[in-house]
C-alpha cells in the first residue's frame, strides 16, 4: 500500500458544526502533515507530527485541532469554522521526519463552510 | 524568510513541444527541492526530488536541474502530451528541514 487516504473527499459544514477530517497511511511513515490550500494558491503548512508527537503548529487558530492517535492515522477536528476556512485540506506523510525524503500526499478533502 | 517564485504562471503549448518551467528561491541554504504535479481539485504527486548536493534528476520525459548557488531550478518536459496538462509546483525544504515552502505553480495546458 503506497497511498495516503483522506476521508471524506468533500465536506460541507455550517459555522456551528463539529466535524473531523481523517488521514490514513500504511507505509510505516513516521512524519505526517496537514496542509491547507486555497484555490489557485500553493499549499500552506498547518501542522507536523513526528513519531506521533506534534512538532510544528504554524500559528493555526484553535478552531482547528489535530490529533495523531497512532502512527498510521492523523485527524483534524474542526469546530466553529469561518467561511474563509473553506479550502482543500491535504494530508501528507514521509518515511522519517526531516530532509531528503519525498512527501506522499493524499487527494485531499474539499471543505466548504457555509 | 524563504520565498519561492515560479515563472511563467501559465503556459500553453501544442502537443509534442519540449518546454521548460522555472523556479527560483531566495535562500540557497536548502536541504532539497521537489517538483510536484497537481491536477484540479486533487492532491499533489511528487515528480522529482533533488538533494542539495545533486545537480539534476531524471524520470522518463522529465528532467529537473538545480543550481543552488544561484537559487534556481528548472523542470524540462520533453515531447509534451495532453496528459501533461496540470499545475506544476516547485517546493524547497526549509532551513530547519521541517517543512516544504511551495511556489505558486505553473499551470500547463498541452493541446492536441
């Protein structure tokens, strides 16, 4: 299995809803990432987990809450989002945290906040 | 702060042409540089990774070069095909070696 799987593929939510995005990989990768990508913009880093520990939080608002229950799974919990949070949310993984390794990306969750 | 710039922003070519996409970065202290492909509304696929000590990498019709001292990389696509139509993103691994910094991409359209 050489894939990063993200679910759901599409999500529409209201500003008062609570939802979660899921990312899964079974390649034994120990670093996992959340990126946010607005239309026609490059991906922007949100969070990095290395060996199931949060290593980087790029000053992301607390309405986004990441969780790494185990080495294969990464969640992003969403609560009280704003319409400007609508974007493509991408998960990525790599064999070890650090340099000189390719990132493997999932196909993303397209999120719309109404 | 590292900044990555890609030129051109968009490119349209007829099938069969060879083409070059350009990427420049402001801080030459990088760990590596990657070229990605992204189809509309989809995730990213890593095409080529060049280590900071390398000058180029090749995969099929793709060749990427790196000149770290001048802060430049090029992606050469030979004999372009309609299936090559996508957005191509260049990204450098930051000084801390913790995350990629992306350029805004070049959107390529190859007509048959």
